């Protein structure tokens, strides 16, 4: 199981780095400038996709109940933490720190 978590960690970092490179080249900015934003968006997306119950599930259950007339049992909110979410948070933290260093002038402008 440890090998799988390590693989997911590296794979998540690579995917987020590729997304950051694509966004940075599309907007003609440096990698460091968009790293925190991409990390935050990926963290939020992973949070929404890995959680169960909550308002999104309630919305779809209400919509299905309105269409079919069958009322489903309510689910409690459950968040499944995993290596992908923690990797995304780490990526966001590193990006945030680098952006703060860039704004303060410690990292020289291009």
C-alpha cells in the first residue's frame, strides 16, 4: 500500500505541474505565478470529487426525487482523505510560499 501512495503522490505532482505549465504558457506568465492558483483549484476539485453526502448529493437526490417520486435516504457528509488530496495541498502550499517570495522581491522578476 505504501508503494501505491508514493506512486499516487508523484503522479498527482506531475499532473498538476503539467496543468500549471499549460496555464502559464497560455497566459504568458511564469510557472511560479500560477502554481498556487492551480494547486488551490485542484485541491477544491479533489475535495468535491472525493467527498460523499453533503449539499451536492442532497441536490441530486432532490432532483431525482422530483423526477421519479422516490425519496432516498439522506447521506451524512463523509470526506475521504487520501494521498492525492494531501499532494494537492502540498503543491498549493509550495506555490503560495513561492508566490509570496515573488511578491516580496526575494525571487527576482523575469
